[in-house]
């Protein structure tokens, strides 16, 4: 593997429209690698990177200091257009540079010294003996920067890289872990989670609902033994094998229509909700409530915790008794009408339970 430093004009560099930072966007469509140099493709990539205010601090730094090549832009040769290079690391820096140059062309005032520093910029060209060696190196480079490095990607983007390194580049988990600075266990967990989300994306009934933003839910799902057992996780095929249960799980992740034509949000909306499933799945009544389209997730949680709470009644009563016994005259004088109502309600419940017990024993 070789890295050669050369100097190029910004116009000779191509943004990578298949960059991992784009792949969790709702409108992302993979671009044919042979069409990266087309102007329409590059224009869309520029629009995506320049969206919002994310480039403004970087542009402000360049406008003040010029292009400082402390963090080198890394590129690879692009065979379809000789003399052109695809940016692997540094897409945002290139977008900031081209934005400044475009604004200058449109009439904006830019310091001539700054313009001079942007006419040609140094880059590192990655070359390898085989395409696979190059792909492994570039994947490792992105991992160092954005998986374990200081400019970390979101969970979906990190796991997409892990998935590609294991699936496409056929690297073992241990090597992926070493290259990305992760544990082998975390590599395998991310690979399973990404595979599980991809399985939903391929589902005929629920695929349209599967979004990259749902990745944390699947990351949690493959981490919980009760969920893996319920859905029949197959580690050899990296997918869930229980079809009916899987459809039920997908239904919990998607909006549902009520009898009154009202659309209700998914029952499971966060990784914390998914984590709570382990208590629900272990309780037959709670599981029935969970899968009832007319009952809420809160209802299922309450059903799961009912037995747990019923077993704690004695300790709660003892604690309440001790607190009431220790109320002083000052506290009693300070009780509000609501406080008195609460105490009367407690006394009423105690009397009802005692009356129920008397009837049961008669």
C-alpha cells in the first residue's frame, strides 16, 4: 500500500456521492461507480454536503487562514476520467473549498492570498497492488477517522462500514476489530444489528417502514437474549428465522391504524422500549397485551410488572407505616387538604382489603 503526495486543482477532485455520511439519508440511492464524474451527480453531492450550516465554521476557517493541510485529503484514482480523483477522506473540506470558489465566481469578495492557496491543494493518493487491498485500506482509514476517531459517525454509518468490511471485503471479525479499534464482540453485534435491519428492509410487508434511524432498535434487539430466542436468531445466516414472531415484532416498530381510522405511533419507539421487552416476553399475560393492537405498550409493561409489584406489597406497607408513625406534630399541622384526602384514601383501601380477607376466611 502506497500513499503518494501530489498537488491538484480542486476541480480535479470528485466528491464521493456514496460516502457513508449520506447512506442514512431518506432519499439516498447508490450511485453507479462509473458515473461519479457526471456533473449532475457531483451537483447533488455538493448540495447534500452544503445543506444547513455544517460547513460554515470550516469555510470561515479557510477564509481566515487559507487551506492548511494538517489533515490531508486522501483520494483514489478514478479510471473513468483520467486525471480525476475521488475523495475518500476529506469530502467536507473539498465541499468547503469549492463553495468558497463558487461564491467568489458569483461576486463575493475573497482575499487574493486565500484564493491563491486554493488554486492547487496537496492530497495523498492511495495506490495498492490489487483493488481489494485498496478497498481494505480505505475502509480502515474511514474507520480510524469516523468509528474510533474524533469525528465519529452515527451508529448506522459505523455499522454499515463494519458490515461492508465483513460481507464485501470478507474480513474476519477479529481483523475488522483490529483495524477499527473496536472489540470483536462489538464488531459482531454491529454486524448482526445491521443484518437484522437489512432483513426488515427486504421484507415485502414492512420494508417501506425500515429506516436507518431504526438502527438503535435493532442494535438493542440482537443484544437481548430473550428477543433473539423469541425471533429465532440464526448466527450462521445472520437473520431472524421465526416468521410469524418476526412479523409481530415488525408490527411493533411501525405505525398502526385504529378502528376509527386514526394512525397510532409505533409501540416501540426507542432502544429503551426494546430493552423492556425482555420482561414482557417472560410473562405470558404481558406478551398477549403487547401483541393486542388495541392495547398500549404501557399496558404491556404494567402487566409485566404486576407480579413483581404484588410481591413487594409487604415492604411498601412496612415503609408507609414507619413514615406515618414518625410524623411529628409540626408535620401533622402542616398537612394540606390533599394530604388528608390521600390518607383517607389509603385507610379506605386498607379497610377494603381487610374486609375482602374476612369474607374469604368466612
